[in-house]
């Protein structure tokens, strides 16, 4: 459940912050940028950060002290980093 909440939050923030730029890209016919900025970019950042943090914590704390990959609260760390990436993309030069 933690992973679904974190993913939904990340994608909603990406949609809200990049919605205006995405509409401009769609009107210009640049669908690849829209799909990348709203879907693939945040998802890839989320899963890469979550996977790295999960395995580092599992290595440090041990296998028995960390919940499963999808049920751990480490999902929120990946979501925060992905949201910070979305914020940077939305605030950056267009």
C-alpha cells in the first residue's frame, strides 16, 4: 500500500506542476516530452531511488528488519526525491 500511495502522490504532483508545459508541448505536437515529463521521468527516478535506498538499508539493517520491497516505508523516500525532480523540472528554464 505504501508503494501505491507514493506512486500516486508522485504522479499527481507531476501532473499538477507540469500540466501547463505539457499542454503547450501537446499543441506543438511534441508527445514524447509530455509522456516523459508526466509519466516516465518520475517513475524511473522513483524506482531507481527506491531500489538503491532499499538495498542499502537492507544491507545495513539486515534482511529480517526490513519489510518487503513494496510494503516498506522507504517508498516515501523515493517519492520525495522524485517530487523534488519534478519541482526542478517545473521551475527550470523552458
